[in-house]
């Protein structure tokens, strides 16, 4: 990326014998919203802490705007950080919390008052200046933390699972608020989360972390629709993994013989040798159920369970050798448990993963 | 496991009586008008409090106690707080656990042993029979109380608060001044109060290192009870107990404030 603002170059971090971040390269563009998503212990938070300056890399370099920052102490990096537990100063009022970074930068008293008022108005907390953090709800505290991280207009804002402690409704509201602020202020945001929905709804790009490496990075639909590996396919959303052997390849279509003996066709840009073992990911909502077969890519299944989810039904269907999960709109399904039906999906809606 | 409520109440009361009885035995004697320290009390009077504040020996000892107590509090609180900050977050390192043990050692080493050692050492450095010497001696045994209290307070501080302050532009010195110390303040105040109480109460080390000019109230009571058993001791004891209750109140207040923060 030519206008990249943040560069990680071959960054590693080890604690004793544990390698937490492993020889990692990552570039983040100016104004981008990048989520780092992964299971706990995958290195995403450590990477963020290195960017903020609370940890230093064992090897490799980090630069922001072309300048190396990995030797700079945190207070000289000019980044706003929002922590999971908000980290508001309990001995200061809300206004003093938000004024803190301005005082550190030697702003005049009138300027502080003006900017604190503006920042608190932005997060709709204009009436709470003199409250103590402990007197606020979780969502309000989180908005104070956000105002505090934004008030000094940092180039980069880092967020470490900032919405983890909020309930679902509030979390969704805050997701929209943060997105909105990101667009309005043109901030560069690096956002750590283990919540895949959060990453999918908020980010320009998502980096999927696993064992200290980035398994895949790309836009939300890239990651969801075209997962490159089994780990990504299973970590983001639900998936059905079918394994089989390539029997022939032509014109970007692979014919794969599944373990149960049935053949399906898979669209694939890579021409794979016949005989090669492959895994195929099919999203549950891409599978259609029909009472009788009428084309290709069909698997005979027996419905073993139907679970009502309100807006959709989740159906367990047995192919004989394995179980499929299918997400279906509830008005199109008339099947009963025990019924034998046909599950089908088009070659373009399944994907080879490694 | 549940004990009968009645059994609990009886046992609790018995323990309280056992602990408090000596106090209640001596307190009324502070208000006797007799010159003997015994019952029955012929008449009620404030003469021994008057004696306490006018007799030269007692007055000096009260001033000495306040002076030495204040000096000890300041020195022990500063050193103990700095030590706690230094020991913080290095619990895994062997060197630091050795340091921590050494700092807390004066709590368990017999005061007599410390006293003998200090007397010999102070004599060599010209500190024997000086205020500075007594303050240093009291500081040694007061520091563990400060360290225990401040360490507990520091452990209660979320490191992310300090990280947040740093990310917002605060240098390490500013983080310490504006975040760490204010949040640890309840622990520092409790430590300081304990240090003052320790100094006030200390007799053994004072016997070894103090000269006649540094006689504290505790030391004065000790010699008075051996030389002439005067009810002034009871009056001094009364002041001590009232002082202790005030101090305990202060500690409670500081801790309560700490919980609120």
C-alpha cells in the first residue's frame, strides 16, 4: 500500500519460550479501520500493545508515518488508546478525565474547556461533566473513554476489545457510534476484538490472527465469502467442511469426490491435480433444501433436527457420513425431522480451503 | 459450618472482656485525687492530667513523643512508599523477594536484638543519645507497616490506568504524581498512621538508643512505674488510649475512602 500509515515489519514478540507474535508484516493505510480478530492468545492484543508502546518487540520494526516508533515510550507516540475496562481515572471527574491529555500537552485553560465540552457533546455526555466515572453506566463510561482518546486529535486510535463488557444492545449501538465517528473524523483505527460480528460490521479490513501470525487479511466479504484456510472458515461465521479428492479439473471447475462417494463441482481459480485431497467450505445459508433432485451438487440427506431461531431455522441434516448445518428462511421450509431431502449448493458458493 | 448464635455471642463477649478489661481497670484511676495508684478512688479530680502537662519530665516526654513520632512518620512513610513502588510488579524475581523479606524483617526480629545492635552502631557514628538516632531506630520498625499497607494499595491499582495515562501523553513522573500516588493515598495514609502509632508505643529500642533528653511518654511511663507509682501513669495511659482510638478511626476512614475510589 503506497499511502500506508502504520507498518509492522517482521515483528516478533516472545515471552520466555512462548512466541506470541511471529515474524509478522502488516501495513495499515491512513484513515483505515482495521480489526484484528482471533482467539485469545493469538497475539492480536500483544501486537496492539506494541503499537501503543506498552510492550516492545523482540525483533522487527514498527513505524508510523515513516518514522520508527518501536523505541519511543508510550507518552511520545500520540495515539489514543481505548481499553476493555475503559481505564478511566477514578479519582477525577469526567471532565478532568477528558481534559487529561490536553493538560499533558500544555493547552490553555479556555482551550481545554472548549475542547472537553465539544468532545463530551460528541459522545452525548454533555450533562455529565462533574460526575465521577463510578456514577456512570458501562456504556457511558465507554463513551467517556472514547472522548478522552479522541479529544487530543491523535492520528491513530487503538481499541482493545472496547465493547467486550457491554450488553448486546448497547454494544450494537456503540458499534454504530464508533463507525460514525470514524467516518466523520477520518481517523485511522486499529480495533482488537474476538467478536466476529463486530469485526464484520465495523471494519474496512479484517486481519485474522492465529498463533501469532495473520492467517488472512481482507475486506469483510472477502474473509467471509472466500476464506483461504479451514481456520478462517471456522472462525468467521459457521461453516460446513467437506473433505474429498479431486477427480478432474477443467475451465476453473473442479470435480471432487466426497468421502461418502458422491461427486460435487467446485469453482476454483487454482488448477489442482487430480488425486489431491481437498477441504471444501460451504456456508450454512448457501445450502438449499429441496424435496427432489433437479441438478448438480446435490447431497441426499436426512433431516435430524430443526431449531427455531426466530428469523431463520437451523437445520441439522445427515449425509450418512457426516452432518451438515443449514440455515434456512423459515417460510420456505416445510420439512419434518426424519424426512429425506436433497441439499444443494452451486459450485460458486463453495470454496476450497487449506 | 454453623455455630449456635448464642455460643457465638457469649464467646465473642468473653474475648472482648478479656482484651478490654485491663483498659477499663486503669482508666478510672486517671481521675483519682489520691496520690496512690489503687482503688477505691477517694474523689474525682483532674490533678494528674494537670501534673502531666505541667511537671517538667512529663511535658518534655510528651513533646519528645510528638517530635520523634512526626519524624518517624515522615521518614518511614517516604522510605516505605518508595520501597513499595520499587518492589512492585517484580514478585517473580528472586532478588526482589529477598529485598521484600529483609524490609519486613524488623516485624519479627526481637526488639532487644535490634536495640543492642543499634546502640553499638549508633555509638560509633555519634548517633547515640540523639533525636536523629531515635527517629532512625523507630523508622526501622515502622517501615514494615508502611510497606504492607502501601503494597496492598498498589496491588489494587489497575496497571491499565497507568498505561492509559501514558498513552494520553503523561511521562512516567507525571503518571506517578497524578495517577499512582493519588490512587495509593489511602494505603499511604494508613501506613503513616501505623508508623506514628508504632513510634508512640515503642519502649525497648528507646531504652537502648535514647538518652535522658529523648525520653518519650512510653519510656517515661516505664520508669515512673518503677520509681514512684503515680496515678500520672494512668492519666498518660488515658491519653494513649484516646489517641489510639482517634488513630484507629483515621485508619478506618482512610480505608473507607480507598474502597470508594
